[in-house]
C-alpha cells in the first residue's frame, strides 16, 4: 500500500448495514508512502491508522497512479 498526502483511505465495512469509512490522509509515517497514516475523518477526528486488507487508497480525481 502506497499513499500520498491528500489521498483518501477507504476502509470497506465487514458488517452488513455498517457504512464504509473514508478519511483524508494528512501525514505519512512509513517510508515511501507506506503506513501508518495519520488520517482526518469526515467528522474532524484524527487517528493514526495501520490499514488492513479491507482498505484501499483512492487518489484525488485527475491524479494518475505511478
């Protein structure tokens, strides 16, 4: 998993009826875009996240992956 500041971390729900969670990546604490990530959730809460296999990185529109 490789991210850049400004990307969105999308954690897919594992429970029916529970919404997915998306957060903006505001800091990267790993090397070369690797986790852990400091994220800001839509409600303003910030957390240090070590994403699991149920998470994906979404780049802002118009940004090409390398």
